[in-house]
C-alpha cells in the first residue's frame, strides 16, 4: 500500500459513523471493530485517530458483503453535521453555502488527513478538488465517492439549501449499477473515467443533440431544430452550411425562442 496512506489517519467522529452504518445493516460489532482495527474505548475518545489502511478493508468488505454499489451514497445520506465535531459545527455556523464549503474544507483534515481539498474560484462558483494518494481497489473507490457525497450532504443540511453542483467527476470507472448514484446529484453531469463526449456522425439532414437537465446523463438526438424542452445543452447540426451556418441558424425563430427563454439562476 502507498506509504502516504499507511501513515494516514482519520478521526473517531468519522469512525463512529462507519461503525453505526455497518451495525444498521446487520454486521456484528466485534467483526466491524476488528476490520477497523479499533475498539469502543478508542472510538469514545474525540481526540483519538484511526489508521486509514483498515478503513479501505472495511469498505471493501461492506460493499462485497452487501453486493451493493450504492453504499457510498447510503453512507453520505445518514451523516448528520452535528455528529462530525468541529467540521460539522463550522458548516452549521456558516452564513452561506460558499462560506460553509470553505469552512468544511478548512477543517477536513480533522476527519481524514489522507486527502487535501483544494478550493478555487471558477466564474461565480467554486471548484473543489480532492487530491489524495491513490490505491487501486474497491475500498479506495468507495472512500472517494463517499467523501464527495458526504461533504455535499453536510453543506446541504447545514445551510438548509438543497443546491446541486454543476459537475462531479471521478477518475475511476463508473460503478454498476448507477441507479443510486443518479438521484443524489439530480440534474448534474457525473463523469466516471471519461467525460460525456458527443459523437456526431456525418448527416445529410438537420439533427439536434440534447443533453438532459434530468437524472440521465446521456446525449440523445432528434431530427430537425428542437427548441422545446428543458435540455441543459443542445447542439444542432446544419449540414451543407460550412462556415456560414450562423445565417441559417439566425433565421430560425425556434433558436431565438429557446435563447430568450433562458434564465440565470441565483447563486447561493
């Protein structure tokens, strides 16, 4: 295992959440504590730290035993900010979603010191990047997914605002099935391994490609110019127009109907 991960630790606030999650799903306490290589006395100490390596084994065992790819999402959904110590308190006492994210990132190392979260300003929003020494395997994949989902859950509950990120991307391949992963970021493009690419074959007639605003992140196509619906993005192919394609598009009233119907949503 990567040396940085071997030296890594996480707090008992997170450890207690993991134990509670496993017990609620029928795992025996003795077996869970053995997997986590800890005990009740240690978990009762808010200042104690647990080794990160056994946490990977814990998550791999849980997912394989339950045969359920949605475990990271289930774990995030049960998290309460008030049970995460200073991290939860910092998020709860923040005046806005933006401040809550900054505060949660600032104190994240109290939960786990195996990752660094980098925050950068992007237009009017924020970009969060989890930087962690990686380790192949199911346990690491689960840790990555529940880390992202848990941060979002804490900020949503603390702020009372059910906001959606613009995009969430992972370097690892998508889990199967994705049924549980789609609702937790409704309306968001979720990229696993590769970005959502649009492949446009040669066409002799006008075609509009649509990317939905709903929970199914996949491009679809319809013949002609499509101006109705609530697609997040659309791409229209106008064959034979070459560099003067804008003349045909600007003469199309459906394009203007769609463009003028767009509204800027408020930023929390």
